[in-house]
């Protein structure tokens, strides 16, 4: 029997019971749709993580105060004031492969005022290298200088959110704002970066020379962190090792004593956050894949019922010359058609669901072509796998017994 004839007969058999055929494919539709939606959202989240990490800078090594154990009490990043400006200077002068260093004084949120407007925002003390390390472009004006750092000049740079809240459409450059009632002149406006991985607005900040923050605003004189940039990606591991050894020596940490600081590379941060996204995506995709198996069992069940209902038809076809392989191929084609159609509908439903969730919840979404192809192949394979037994059973019917079947 010709292949196209088998396809024609299979489609005709499926169209006799349109509702049953649709309900049979529903498990495949739900399974494929759920897989596509979860994988698309997971891939979008990973792409957002990579973009945020890239926006953090290139070849960056972060040194945080904290990660200590004292008297049985354990802390994490920023939980101790263990870094000093001298530590930052030592890193800049003694660690090979370092090209930029920015000591960070984070004074938390402070009330900023301009005229009759006010806004609570994060105030950070940095060096001019901070903007180079973070690859942060300027929309207007420029960064403060090393002269400003040495002279503790009261100047600052604003993030886009702060500028909009205080100045609206007015140009902020050379305007004087008050931070905790201290006047600071705005010398630069940063280009917007948007939300970070934690959903925090990166543009809601004021950056001033760390010396100025220490002299006029600081409640804690020690550093929260040190931002370090290595010359290239190849020397980053060695820079991390040298920083750790240098700070352990400076802080008199010997033997098995735990560090009172934390050193992390940009790659480690990206891997950690990416691993979380991948784990969640795989978990959700695995749960969704169960629906495919359930859908395959549904196809097997309906195909077995179909074999029973069409036993006499099978006997007649065998009596007029159909071979066993023709019967096997016909029922396999029916199962393949059901699962393939369900897969195509599921792919469309999954993409639509991912788009809807993305728009409603501001989640990122990335539909990978390979994920669509794999989902379709898997759905078709499910139909063939679960349809083989009913097809084999139909092909092994005895023609005489089948003709007698009522």
C-alpha cells in the first residue's frame, strides 16, 4: 500500500471522531505548551542575568567586608567593617594584574533635597575608577576627578531616577543639592541601567568621592567593599588569589582562621545566579514533561479502544490484500499524527503563554528555536512510542477472527 494512501486512511479515521481526537491530543498540548513556556521564561531569565552581569563591568573582582565567625556568631557580606582605605591602596599597589581600584563607602539611604523637592536614595562613596570599572556611561556632564577625591570636594554624580525625582525636566548639571543638609554640586548624570537581578533600581543612587562621603556624611569610616578590575580575563583567578593572600596578611589571619572578608569574581557571581536559574528551569520543565508522558498514555489508551472498535474493518482490509505492515503503519501514522498536531498546538500555546506572562509580570522571555524543535520531536516520539503497542496488536489480528467480530 502506498504511503500517501495510508496517511489518507489514517486522517479519515481520526476525523470520524473529531472531539475524541482533540481530547486525546490535549495532554500533548498541555505538556508541550508547559515545556515551551517554562523553558522560554527560563532562557529569558538567564539572558537577563548575563546582561546584568555584563553591565557590572568586565574582569571585575569584588571584595566585600564580612564573612566572619566570632564567638559562634556568623555573618555574611557587609556584616562587618573590616576593610579600610589602606587595604584598597595595598590592592592597587601590590597586586599584579590590577588596573583599577575603587574603595566603596555605602552610607545607605539618605534624604536628598533640591528646592522644594526631596527624595530618599542610596549614597555611595567611590573613586573616579568606579565608572570605568562598571562601564557606566554619562548622559550629561562627567565624573568627578582624583583632585576631587584628594580635596574631599563636595561634588556628586546622579543616577537617572534621582535626577527625575528632584529636577524633572530641568538640567541638573552644576545645580546644588543637599545630602543630609550638606551642599553637593552635581557634575554628572549617569546613563540609565534599569533594574538589577534583585529588582533594585540601579539608577536610584548618588555617587560622590569616597573622601567627601567619609568627611561629611559617613557614619562608619570603614569600607563596605572594594571594586577591582583586572587587566584581562586570564589574570582574574590570580588576582583573586593575590587579593585573598594580601588581605589575610594585612588582617593578621593565619592558619585555619576564617577570612573576615569575601572575594568573588564576576564569573563566580554569574555562575551562581545562572545555576539557580538553570535549576529552576530544569525543575519546571521536568514537571511539565510529565504531562507529555500522561498525554502519551492517553494516546495509547484511545488507540487500543480504536483497535477494538475497528476490528471488523481491520479484518476486511486484510481479506482484500492489506499486509500486516500496512495495518501497523496505519495505526502508527494515526498516533504520530495525533501527537504531532498536539505538539504544534502546544508550541503555539506555550509561546502565547510565555508572552502573556512576560507582559503581565514584566518577566523576560526568550524562545530558543532548538527548544521548539526538541519539543516537537519529543512529542512526535511520544506518539510513536505509545502508539506502537496498539499498532502491533492491530497488525497481529487474525483476519478470520476479525471478520467474525461483532
